[in-house]
């Protein structure tokens, strides 16, 4: 529909569990960053009452196999049909009541979960503190009840089960499908990958970064997406770290003002490009067009919405044209 125009753009997020079921269904992974960018652009256009343009963006989103939900307070997008992510009512009731089902194993999206009713495994050492007084049956029952609630879309019930587990001294990591009772914390579940900012800080202290990643993972688990976005911004601003949720990875980039590079390395031209991008980040609105034009003449593509830049490899003809333009500019 075309409702929801005016005011601030509404933030949309990927449905919880959608990525898990996408992998379970062996679907090609959707480009989450690209979808987020398109959904955010559509939201911006709707807020500005530019409905025709918003509908055109929505067509691009649908072409990617993505469904967008515009229900107020439940704004989201997903690629796996929601009806495929639910348990049969009888199965869910069995899970919630903690009844053994060895004769009829519980299933999740066609996957056998066995008599425990969940697919989490224990990690870490022996139980400590309050967790030492909790039986394995109690842990299994609560993990199964939480999973059943999530699969039925009852997220407040799932959150309540997680809070109960934490109160018992049980920590849960959804990223790795593990739980532990030894009082130790899980890592964020995100792996470091190579970034062009690595060479700037060869001996990077990753501990503060890991702490922020873990805090962000907990915020997302608690569905506090505003806090998760703020922590993502802090990772970028304070540590030049970019997070890739699709690949569960992070990397350190080289920021020029508000922009970082995506795509192939540039070489000798990068210092000049970086200087222009830094200036662009601080420029008044009336000065931006000239800077963007100069960057464009160098073959640089700037995505102001995502804060990225790239310069695709140019053909010999494009290089010759750029050299001619430089010659003309120098002769004036």
C-alpha cells in the first residue's frame, strides 16, 4: 500500500530466523546489504510522499525475491515464506510442555530435532554458581520452549525463556547454536577478514571491537535494533570497522571522512581520491556537486547513502579520455 508517507523514514529489519531458514532451504544467500539499502531508499521516498519512485524501488526489491512488510510496528523484510517457518500446533505444544517425543521426533523446517526439541549443543566447562543447581532436562525444556515460541512468531515468549535461562546462569549463543553453564561469555561469532585498513594498524587490539560486536549481537537478540544500529555506528566511527551480517564477518577499512572503499584497489590515485572524499564529507551542500563531478571525472563512483566509494577498472579508452581531460584542465 501507499500509506505511511510523511515524517521520518521508518527503519526496516530482516525477519528474525529468516537467514537461518534461507540456509536450511539451500537458497542462494540474498545480498543483505543491498536489500537493506533498497528498503531504506524506499522508506525515505515514502516519507517524502514520492510514491511512484518508492513503487519503482519496491519492484527492484520484489525482483530479488524479497517480501516487505509495512505493518506499523512490525516493519520487516524476508526471503523465506513465514508459513514455512512455523511448527504444527501439536508439535509446538509438545515442545512447550517438554514432553518426550522419541516415537515422533520434533522437526524444524523438515529437520529432525530429536527428543530434546532443539538443536543447541553444550559448550564450555563444568557448571558453576546457580547453573550447577540446574538439571539438563530443565535447560532442554527451556531451549525447546524458546525455539517453539520463535518459530510461531511469539517473540516476547521467546525473550522470556531466554531471560529465565540467563537468570539460571545459562548463556545462549544463537550464532553458533551453543549454550554454556560455566560462567564464561561467548564470543560475538563474527570472524575478522582482510581489510584495506589493516596496514594502518598492524598490531590492532581487537578486544574493544569484540566487546562491541558482542554487545551488538545481544542487542539484536533482544530485538533492540536501535541500540544495535548505534553500536554498528560506533564500530565504524571509533574503530573503522565494517560489519557484514550476511557473512558474519568484520573488517577494518580505511575511512576518508565518511567513506570507505569497496571493489578493487586503486593504486597511485588513492591519496588524491581520499583527499577529495574527506573534503566532500565536510563540504556544504553548495560545494558537493563540484567535488562529486571531479571524483566522477576520475572514474570514482560514490554511494552517499551507504558511505562507500569505488573505482572500477577502466578500459584503455577510458584511461585515454581521462588523460585528455587532465591535459585540457592543465592547459587552461
